[in-house]
């Protein structure tokens, strides 16, 4: 459980190409207010792709509506 006033939030990382969300991490929202974008390995595509930040409370592997 997060402490009261805790600046770190849990975020999910969603793949740009396949739309799957398999990575979760935390970030300090005070230091990095913009969306996180990381290159990670996608086991479905079997290569490295760009994963961008999304909310953690979406359904499992559900891509946000664009």
C-alpha cells in the first residue's frame, strides 16, 4: 500500500506496435511529469519495441482508446 503523500505512482507500459501491456514500473511524478517512453523486449514480436506509459488501472492487456 502506498504511503500518504507518496510521489511514486505505478504505471503500465503498453507496446506501440502490438498493443500489449506486459511491463509495469513506478515513476516519480514530481521529477518526470511527461509520459515515459522506453525500449523494451516484446516476447510476442520477439524484438525490441517502444513501450509508452499508460494507467495501471486499465484491464489486463487492454489498450487505451485513441
